[in-house]
C-alpha cells in the first residue's frame, strides 16, 4: 500500500499541460443537449442509420434470404444496440470518476480532478442525449452489456484509478470507433450521422486523456501491477470485440424469426469468426489494435 501522500493518476508535466488544454476546449465547446440535433425534425426510419455492408450477419449464410425490409429493420436494431451500449456504459463513468475525486481529493492534482469532473459531466449529457434520440426514433433499450456493466460498476471502483481509466478507455474506444466507422457515409440517416459525429468530438478528448493516463501507468507501475492488468485485458478485449461484433440478443427484438436463436452457440461462433467480421474489425479497430498491441494488452 502506498503512503497517503503519494499521488494518484500521476503523469508527466508535459502530459498534465495537455490535459489542461483538453479542459479549456471542453469549457468552450462541448456537446449541448438542446442544440446538438434539430430535435423538431423527424428521424427518417426509411433510411439506413449505418452502412448496410456492416450488418452483423452480413457476409454469412444467415443473411441470405433476408428481405430488404428485414435488413433495414436489423440496421435500426443494431444502431439501437450501439446507442444502448453507450447509455449503459457511459452512465457508469460519472460515479466511477467522481468516486476518484472524492476518495483521492488530496492525492490527485487539481488539473486532473478538473478533467475528471468535465469528463463525468460530458458523459451525463451524452447519456441524456442518447436516451432522447432512442425515444424519438422509437427504439427499445437493450439489456446491459454482459460482464462489462459489472466490470465498470463493481470491479473497477475497487482497483486503482489508472486501471479504471484504462478499461474505461478500451470499452469507450471500441464503441466509439465502431459507431463512427459505420455512420458517417453520405447515405446514412442524417440525424443519426450528426448524433455520432457530435459525440465523437467529445470522445476524441476522452480517448486522448485515457491514452495519456494509461501510458503513464505502464511507464511507472510495478511489473506485478502491469502483469495483472495484462491478464485482465487478455480476457476482456476479445470478449468486448465479440460483443460489439454480434450480440445474440438481436433475436429477441426482430419482428420476424431471426435465423440465429440466443442458445445456438455454434451459429453465434460462426458469425463472430466470419471472414467478413474479421476484416471489418481489422479495419475499424486498426488504431486501437496498434495501441493495445504495443502495450501487450491483447492475447
Ligand atoms: Fe460519451
Ligand atoms: Fe466518453
């Protein structure tokens, strides 16, 4: 156990100065719930909210035989899942990060405490905005992401703050790269495209913060602490990518009988390991994979 005077979330002076700049940018320009979208305008459910090439079962035999109508329904369900995931995960961040501020108020620098508060504030606005979008689009919220919700609400609060920041980063980064990669094409439903683009501006700062804290942790932590984090990450990263790639819960939301039922593990495995999804993940997560491989966070 370190002494009460040792600092928590310690980073170099150069990185701390960059975090002060993140705070300044946030104070001047951050997502505003009231104006981020023209809320009086409709969400057009006849347009795709994502690239149809990225439907979870696209490129597998399960996609053959689906009508155009069914594919459009799936695309909206999948976007509803993506937004649900943001809601469930991002609403856990304010208690986690504000917990660090209250618990370690005399050990975290003032600049970092300020950014933890800004980060928390932004996630509350994001969650409110995502919920409003879901209601307006007539989308149902999905169940909390298995395992991840417990990780964020039960496990991480007990671990040291830098580890909490690292796993928050990995989860947010996958969700964010996934959403942006599929939603920014010219043919995408405009309200959806704007929502994810505006969210991205705030998230780019959260990701930068998470990377700097995590890189500092790997430069200064004990070999034992690093080994523990790597072991945790080797389990979590593959599960996180699978969960994002295909969520079996979709079968419970379709108006038609979905070709893969939640108990059909072999079929689910086929979708998770399909060549199409492997290629898609290599593309959309290339930047994340490069970073986590440099730190040895993937098996
Ligand atoms: Fe967010
Ligand atoms: Fe975020």
